[in-house]
C-alpha cells in the first residue's frame, strides 16, 4: 500500500516549478477518448512525443 497527498503549499510550489503539464480542458479527451489512450493523447496535444518523456526520478 502507498499514500499520495499534498502538504501545505506543495501543489502551489509544484505549479510554480512547472512540475505539472497543464492544458485547457478538452471535453472530447474526457468523454470520447478511451481511458487507456487519454494520457498519450493529452501529451501529444501538448506537442510532446510520449517516448521522449522521462518517467523515472533523477537527472536526465
């Protein structure tokens, strides 16, 4: 088991550090894209190639 949560001010700090990829709401992404494809579709709409993103911690 694990735990995920935010401490006071953590989310605001992460947003200031650009630790999150954010975009405008696109209803088709929520209601029409199959759940298994949502992440890749959203990343591509941001103009990124999913395979080029690093998913592990550390310096890349």
